[in-house]
């Protein structure tokens, strides 16, 4: 009998080995890349068994592929779901999940601060198909409770990111789930910033978790991908074969292979990412040219205690505002040398951007005033360089304004 302590494996072990993985072809340590659109059958009987799901063989990569299935099973394992569906991009995952859960006449509410493309899908695209949408402050759970008392008959989905992009607000997943528990409302959480290493929303009661696998899951800025993980097998089958395959947002086998490679180092990368982020946040918070730093790892942050309760760590994303005006802030960004001005996040390189001039440009100045946010807000994805070098680059740029 095996020692019980070896039965429950840790996150890093699962990310590398999975559970019960089949022997790989030719005894390869890593899976080969199955770059094929089509799979063949031994005979018509074999084809019939495959099409009727009596066996696990493959038909066509738009529906299934060995690399995709390996990624889907591993992501389900890491997030604590029954299974998952891989997509070509994070937005393919998000939009497919929302369309799979909503029909004309239904309503979705979302947190008022979201990634720009998610915001546009919910604000503009869904209403074009007869689906009502509204943005609310999901950090105010008491107000949400009042809202649900009046609006829950047609409400079918509550959607949010935690931490939110780019405000770094945290939303209490368990509190939202508790309010929705006795209503026919699905909770969908974008876990891109935290990753399953730092946060597992399904274990807090969420119904579906979505990721832009382009970011931390891959971790190297060289791939596009998305994943949706859920707790119900029937829902996963519907999402995969009624939405992913029919909308056609299939992930390529090569990209699945790259994301699987990234997952092997996800845990150790996230530890280093957030170790660097804490040092950067502390440096910026103490700098006399910085007005405010938004990072839940800082003890003075309003979400610090929720981060300690809900997450394994505060992550590696932070935002901040300079005391200077916009023109001086632009000079600051242009003076950066090692830190790159770019969209995206979760790469080994440290990246900086102006969200409300770049990824979140559809938020108007009036929207930002209502949210208490500034168009001058800067967002940093803290990378894996030596922390002293990241800080030195920030320091020399700040010295020039």
C-alpha cells in the first residue's frame, strides 16, 4: 500500500505530471505536437464508435486533438474543475462562455472595471443580441444584495475579474456566491491575474473560471490562447461541442503545447513575479513623486485582508499614479529603458502601459470620474528580471520628471 502522503500531490507536481497521464508516444518525456487537422479510422465501425463518443479517439482538430485534451485536463486539475475547454484566445473563451449561458431577454451584471474587450462584449455586443447588461460595483456586497432583491428574475450571470484589470480591486467570491446561491444565477470569474496557483474560484463556489492563457499560463509572450474551466461535465460538453467547435475558436496544437510547457513552471514563476512586485510596490509607495499605488499586497491597501483570505499571494500586477501631470507622466514612460511599453501581461519581461489610453480606451473620462479612476493610471506587469534592476529603471525615469 502506498504511503498516504504521496496520494495528494502539490501544485507544482500536478502542473508538471498531472494525474494518471498516459504513456507518451515513443516513451517521449514531452508530448509530440499533433499538427494534423484530420484523424483517420481503422474502419466504419471505428468511425461510428468515435462519433458517438464510445471511445476517446479523435476526428478533427476543431473538435479535439491530443495536445488540446492534455491541456484541458491539466487546467481542470489545477483549477479544481471536472474539465475545461481550450480556445484560440482569452476573448474566445470569455465570449463563448457568456453566449453559452445567456439568451435573449436574460440579463448579465458585471463589475464596473473590466479588461477593455470584455467590457465591450458585455456593454455593446450582448445587447445587440437582446441580452441586457449592467455594470455595478461588485466590491460593495451590501448594495449588490439590495440590487438582487429587485432584479434577479431575469438575471442569469454575474461576471467579474478579481483582481480587476487595471484597478486591482478584489471581489469577495464567496460573498457573491452566497448571494446567488438560491437563485438561478451563474458566477463566472476571470482568474487571469491570479492564476490557479494563487486563487481557485471554483473552490469558492464559482461556476465557471476563464483565463487568457496568453498571459501567466504561457508566461513567455509567444502564444495566444484561452481556457474555460467548470464544475459540471454536461456544461463542458455543451461549451465544447455547441459553442467552441461551432464558433470555431479552436486553439492550435502548437499553442496548446507551448501553454503546457509554460504550466510546468507556473508556480515557481508566480512566486518570483510577486516577490518582485512587492519590492516594486514598496519602492513606488515610498517615492515622493508617486501619488498612489494600487497593490493588494501592501498592508495599507483596502483589499489587503481579502487578499490574505482569498488568495495564496497578491500576484504581480500593480497600478499607480504619479503626482505629475499627464505630459510629465508621458516623459516618465518614455524615459524607461529596460521596462517595455506594451499591452498584455504575465511575461518574463516587465511591461508598462496606460490602460485608459490603450487596452481600456473605451472608458470615457466621465466613466473614469464615476469610478474614481484617473486616465493617468499606469499599470505594470512585474517581470522576472532582478528586482533591483526593475527599481533602478523606474528610479532613473522618475528622476527625469
